[in-house]
C-alpha cells in the first residue's frame, strides 16, 4: 500500500488569491498525479508530475493556473492560482504501485477548497 | 481507454448481497477491468480487478461476462460502511496513470 498525506485538508480562500496544496508519500514513486473533483462530479486528472521534469498537463489545464512542483521522489505541490469560485473543488493527490502484478492507484484524503 | 456505463445509483439493505453492473462493450483485448470506490469525504480506494476470469478477494467478487462486454461487482453482504460511489474503470494492462473515472454508481445501504 501507500500512505499519502495531503495538506491542508480543507480551506476557504478569497477569490484572486492562490493556495498551495502539499502531498507527501511514504516512499519513493516515479509519478505523482493530481486530480480535481468538482462538487457532485467524478474525478478528472489535472496533471502528472515527474521528479526532475516539468509536469504534463491534461487538456483544459494549464501550468499558469495550476503550477506543480516535484522537488523529490516523495513530495509534490499543486498551486491553484488566482482563484475564482469555479475552482471550488476537492483536489486529490495520487500515486501508483505494483501490487501482486497489478498497477494499483492510491489516493490522499483530498483537499476541499472553497473559494468565496 | 474504452468507456464504461454504470447506473447512477443503487440501493441495498444491510446484510444483503449487492450486484453492481458495468457495461463496457468497446473493451479491448488488453483492457483490465478495475473497480474503485470512494467513501464519503475520502479519496478513491482500490476494490478489485480482473481480465477474463472471475475474481474474489476479501472485499468483493468480480464476475466478468464471457464476451467481456460487461462485468458485475458483487458485495456478498452489504454493510453500512459499504455506502460509497463505485467506479468501474478499464485500463490497458501495461499503462500507468490517467485513470479515467466515469460517474460511477452511488450505493446507498439501508439498515
């Protein structure tokens, strides 16, 4: 298994400000993934973060809005920049590990962001 | 990755079996069928996966149709803690990343 800690667990932010979410994994992983879950919706992948290279963003997400850092193999941050109420969502960090020859995904508890 | 179709919601009584269906008519030969669930206020967690044969683990069973165009997640005795959104996801056997989550099935369990 993988233990993933996300901080903060929740926050209420003013529009126009930025919030940085931290994700710490209990052991080294090559790729870390950031997802967004809008209210009442399913999860959507924002980007994949590899250590030592720029993150790869999915369609509809850009680096200026969601800058990502990956300074080492156990840690990553996602920043939600210049926030608007539409950014109110749960943001989740995820990693994958081989478990009995299956690639299994593990998720943090998520960061519940409310923008007012 | 191929698309899956699940009912939006299902209800079950506590201690009774639950059969959660998933249709995946465009599944390819190398796609594995994965099930994840998301308990309230938590991130998703792995439940079970399979390729062709039925699978059992401590959480659930997975029944896969012979043509692989559909599958059913079976919870043998639902408990209140099984109330969650259940996601059926197809993933190529060699791939990593980018789990494509559909809307899933919201399971309610009545005492």
